[in-house]
C-alpha cells in the first residue's frame, strides 16, 4: 500500500505542470498540439534553450515574458500582425490548450 501511495504522489508531481493553467485549456493537449504544429520553429519543451528557427522565441521565454498572462497570449494568438510568424488560426479549443501549456512552462513567479 505504501508503494502505491508513493507512486501516486510521484505521478501527481509529474503531472503538476500540466494542470490547466488557462481557464478551459488542457495543457497536455496543448503540449501535443505544440509538438505537432509549433515545434518546426519554436522550442516547445520546457528547458529548451534554442528554437529550431533562431528568431522564434522558446515557449519558456514566451511564458516568462513580463506581463504575459493567459489573456495576453490569447489576444496575441488572435492578432494577425506577426511579422515573422505565419498567420495561424487556431480553433478555440486548440488555442486554450496551447495557452494553458505555455503558461505551465513559467519559471518566473
């Protein structure tokens, strides 16, 4: 029984960063989406220091940008004024999930 409790605690710690950080978003689904769609240009894994495309910020850098919050990310993604990024139109559910994932990567408090 003690082994099961330890396993459950360790599992909850491993999952903690993926708890829904944005209201309505699922960080796990956002992570999967980011790996499939965004990783061509951005470093999407927490702790990655360099993006495949040098001018693309890492997701951790985006998460740690001063003043960046869920609402700011949503507004930014819905803007079409990105000079170096394709004009992506994320479905509302995907948008919430990606925002939840990015916010889960914050290293600054």
